[in-house]
């Protein structure tokens, strides 16, 4: 049986809804993130393994377009590695103007090589008759997928087709274009450390916002893979201050192998940051799926929830322990939501959809009892308590300096400095919540995404 670690979402009041770029210098963030990235490079050989999966052979990179994209990616890796090695000698020995001209020429050549893999920025899922019929039963839903690094448009098309086939929905794909492995990693660094809105972010923002504000759309499901997780988190950062909570509440977010370093989800209502009233998260459902030895989430979601404790990373996290691989279909979809075998793929189920029995194929994952991570929620709660004490201390010092100290600042109303962990995610509260919500449960009792399999819909 698959071993799944479950990391519950953060609880209590939230002291940090801003990006890391607002709290630390960009150069320091860049150096720190680069250091963490280098430290996980030892997992790089595992991103393509295992090679054998349950996918249709046509999805195993044997088709011409997939083969072309893979060969192009390999060539770009070799060229970018060579240019990286030659960069410092060229900077030292070439005259300034000549260095700039050579650099521009190299960028032009790399983009020219990558051009055949680019394709359109927006793709739509292609569906067979049964999948199309299922999609027509959900006219008020819009599903959006954003791909990760090193993905050509043909790969994006395969990804959105797979999602459509599994969940019986029409899927719009936003192409996060690739110019090679190293170029993509550099772009990830710029997005994470400088909050740089690349064209992919701007396009995704416009589409997600337009669907959320469309009164005919009742639900928007946003899925990101790899770097797509960064793009999703950046889009949310822009949407939260712009759209009211009831509009943002139409959104559901799911990521696979996310490279994002933060994921915000502010409460709908709170009387104040330091004296919160009852509240709920703006986005009701956020889930992250990661393989333990996948290099990208070890730099992204898995690193963030364990080491960036002053950051917010909202949502449930499911970790397939001991699992390797980073590719969306063979390493995430296949083991989590595999396709039915060829003998039964055309047999309709009782609801008229041919994909309904994908739930049975996914039983090894969905029926696995989760191993609840107790340490991470406690560390998060304790870190949050310390942050709130510091905020109250600053507020108290300011009030005393102005001669306006109040009982709520200095301990009145049951919110004194020693007891303020009550209601703010204390260690006791964290353990009690773990016991109530997750212990002894299976993946399918905690996950929401699987409830959409076969064209079905979860209640509520």
C-alpha cells in the first residue's frame, strides 16, 4: 500500500499575507533560493524516473512532437550549460560592446531553437464523445491548467486532454513556454524572489479574473504543475486585494509538484489581526500533491512548509513517500489518478461516463491511510504565536509612547501576552485539530479533487 504523509493546513490567525519580497531584500532572497536549489540538485537524475508507467504508450514520448520537444530540450540544456561555463571568461576577456552583442546573439539562437516547441499560448482540451457529453453536464464550471518547466505546447495539450478525460470537464490550458531547463529555473527564481510578473502570470491573471467575475461561472478550478504552482500563487496574490471574498470563494486550487515558495489564503473576516473573530479561508479548497524525492517540490512546497515557517503556505499537502519523478502525467496522474485499462476504457458506467471507474484504478492511493505529520503544524503554530507576540509588543510600545495604552494591549479582555496563544493556533490546538480531522483517515476522506473523477461533483 502506498505510504502517504499528510500535512494539514495552517490554523489560527495569520500574521503574514505578503510575499517574501516585501520582507527580505531581493538579492538576499535570490542568493538564498539559489543555495537551496543547488542543494536539491542531487535529486535531478530522479525527475524522469520511473520510466515505466501505466500511461498509454502514446504518452511516453514516442510520438513525433513529443520526441521533437524532448530532443530540443536536451539540446537547450547542453547549450545553456556551455554558455553558463563560458559566461565569466567572456565577461572578463571580451570588450564590453562585443560581450553584449555576443550575449544577444546567444539568446536569439536559444530562442530560435526553442521556437518549434512554443505553439499557441492558449489550448483547449480535445475530448471524445463520452468526455464531451460529461462536460456538457457542468456548463457553469471552468477548469484551467498551467504547465511547468520544460513543457512544449504538445506536452501541454496532452496534459489538458488527460485532465479532461479523468474529470469529464473541458479544460483550458495556459502555456508557460519553455526556453530550456536552466532558463526556466532562472525564471522561477525571478518570480519567487522578485515577484516578477512574466507574460504567463499576466495571461493567467486575466483569464482567471474574467472567469471569476463572470456571473454565469459558478466554479473555477485552477490546477498548476511545477512552475505552474508559482504562477498560480502569484495570480492569487493579485486577485485577493482586487476581488471580494464571495467572488474568490468560487475558486478551487490544486497543485502537483509545486515550485511555489508561498501560497496565501486570507480569512474572509476578522475584526483585527491581533484580535480576530471567527473566520474562514477565502478559497475553500486548496490541495497540494508532491513526490518525496521530486527535486522541484523539495525546492518548493516541501521546503516551504518545513523551513519557511514565517511564510504562509495554505492548503492540505499530500506527500507520496519514497516516490520519485516530476513529469505531470507519468509521475503524478498515473499513480494518483490512473486511466482505466484499455479493455474497459470504452465501457460506460452507470452515470453514462466512461471514466467513472478511474476511481477504482486509483484505489491504491486513495485508500491509503495517511501518516499525519504532527511536527510541522506544531512548528507553524509556535512560529505564528511568536510573530503575534512581537506584533502585540510593537503595538503596546507604540501605545505607551503615545500615552494611550489600552487594556486589550496590556492584557485586558483575556488577550494578555502570556495567554495569547489561545485561539491563535497553539500547540494544544494544533494537536487537537490533527486528532479530529486527519488521524486514522484515508486519502479519499481528506482529498477533494478525487471526488470529481468520472464527471462527478463533490457535495458542497
